[in-house]
């Protein structure tokens, strides 16, 4: 690469999980990534997140939730400094048979900075973003 374009990256990813019984489980995850651009314009950037997961499952259906705090103070992911993003995800699933399941998911993000597109698709125009999805998963 060009002089000064070399970089190093270090990632730490830790997860702790606990099952209360065969139906209820929880987990906590911490991720931290530091990258450093080497050379004359040396810079260090860091991004981290913490997430809490909870799930309840029966034989044919289940529901799960996740809350995540994402720290992007160095503008690594969203391009805005001093930014924290909070996300809530709720997923429900139903097994149609032993190989197929139907999944429905809702996700809501809230940021300190306006980093999301708004209804007119203007980048960086909104500090909130919500989405939903419906999917059919098939296991081979």
C-alpha cells in the first residue's frame, strides 16, 4: 500500500450466557475493536458495544429480545463523532415443521447524532431508525 497506509486492529469479543431451564436463557456480550493507522498520520480509533439478550422458547415457537448500547465516539461506524446508539430488537418465531420456521422481527435504533436516513432518504438527517422484517427460514 501507500506509505502510511499500514494499520493494525485488535478485537475483543466476550460473551457470557446462562440457561435458567430448557425454555429461558439470557446472555451478555461485550465487543471492543481498536484500530490504528501507522505512519506519519498515525491515529487510533475505537468502537465498542454491550448487548443483553433474553429468550423464551417452547417446542413450536419462541420470542427473543436484545438491548444493545453501541459506542462510536471515534466515528468508526456511523461517521459522526461523540455518538452512542441504543438498539432494541424483538424477534418472534414459529416452527412450521421440523425444517421450516417463520420469523418476525422489529428493530428500533436511537442515536445521539443524526446518522440515519430520514423518510426522504437524506443521509444523516435523523437520529432514530425503526425497521421490521418477516422471513421464512428452511433448514436443509
